[in-house]
C-alpha cells in the first residue's frame, strides 16, 4: 500500500495542465485511495465465511479468465484483477464526454500520465453531473455515463469489482481482456488508437476463450452480437460522416441547427429500421436515447480504427506476440508517445 500511495503522490506532483484544477485531482486521488483500501486478495475473499457461494463462483470464474488472459493471450501477468473490492455503487466512475455544437470531435481533457483523452472521469456522480451541466451551459453537446471498470495502466493493481463481477460470462471476459490490453500498449494523446487496439484484443480473446472452454452456445451468441455491433457502428459512422460534411459547410447557425436535427432524425429512423430487421433487439437503445455530437464522438473513439487493428491481427496470423509487436511498431512509426509504466513493475506479456 505504501508503494501505491507514493505513486499516487508522484502523479499528483506532476505539473498541472492549463485547464486542470487541484480540486479535480483531489477527487481522483481520494477515489483511487478509497478503492485500493477496499481491495482484498481474491483468496482471502473466497475463504471468508461471509462470502456467498454465488460470489465465490464468480471469483473463481474471473480467476480462470485472468489466467487464460496471460497464458493464451500474452496479456500482463501481474497484480491486476487478483484482488476484489466491494463498492456501494453500480458504477465505479462516471465519464462525461463533450463536443462543440458543430463538430463531431470530442473536447479533450489532459492528464499527467494518460495524456489527452476524450472524456473526463469522476468518482462522484454529483460531480460528474455538475461538470456536465457546466459544459451544457456553454452550449456543448454532452453525454454522461457510468463505467464499471477502468485501467490505471499498471500503476496500481486494479481489483475485480462488485460493479462487474456478476456480468454474464462473455461480458466479464471481454472486460478483463480489454482492461489488461491497455497495459500492453497505451499511447498518450490518442484515445482512438488505444481503445481500438483494446477492442480487437477483447474481441479475439473472447472468441478463443469461449472456444477453448467449450462454450459453443455462447460463442454463437457472441458472433451474433458482434454482427449486430458492426451494423450499429456502421450506422453511427455514416451519420458521423454526414454531420462532419455538414459542419464543414459553415452554414449560418440557425440553418446548421435545423440540418443537424434532420440528420439525427434520420439516424433515429434508420436505427428503428435496423431494430426491425433484428426482430426488435433493444441492446443499443441506451445509446439512442439522446443522440448528439458527443455520443458520435464517444462511439468513434472505440470503433473508428478497429478495422485497422483487425487487419494488423490478421497480418500477424493470429499470433498475439507478433500483433503486439506490430502495434508497438505502428505507434513508433507515427511518432506517438507510449506511456512509461512504473519501472519496477512494467507489465510485459509472458509467453505460454
């Protein structure tokens, strides 16, 4: 714990960027310290008489997924997801994404270690709501959403959380693979690079885990879910491209707003038609409740560059070590700046 506190202090001592405040870092530090204080080794939780059989079963599953991640996907074999924390909330943090009225790009928030990212995260829901309202009062498009897990990029041993331990098996595996992937390659100031890379690791990892563990029915369901996801993402990306072209025309504001409303109405209609083809599947309804520029920017962060990383994976012949090497080379070629992990615990994939 002392080493973790020293690292947290080090992060907070780094120079603040122009738009950051001590208050924001204080809530982040308090939230992280509180979370670490609640974390207990998985074995200790499993041996606790007060632990329910259901939780023991979920922890055992999470441990097996965690072992598969390092053994078969060459993801870091470290202290991440080897402890468990019970928290009194459905989400561990709340993220706010904001975009200008006439742009499909998110407003960046910049931090000492993670660099500039396309969201602002808060441990307290009321703080997130307050920040979101402030951005809306400035005329920005805003979305606020809860997050069940996040990665500290290897600086701390992120625990399994009560916010996601009861996720369906496939979703639990996806989350574990995704968050661990951020410790393999993470590039400062390029959220779309980082998230697309982690999305592909997650996707390919889940396929292998389901096949290796004989979950054939879940594998078929996962393939169907991925097909639907690609259709939905394609729909949103088309809307994003149309709106980007619209905003580039620099029409006068009233006409631009009318055209913007028409484009979002078109997106809603196309989504309704897509749902009919799916037989009424509602899995993406939550995204379409209040579609705006911030939503399009948020989805693009995770999906826009996924095809690029899928091609890299295919060119690596399904070899994760070769894939990771190609991704690092891609980052170097584009002169991107990888995050430096703590020197004594720099996560490194271990061969099986």
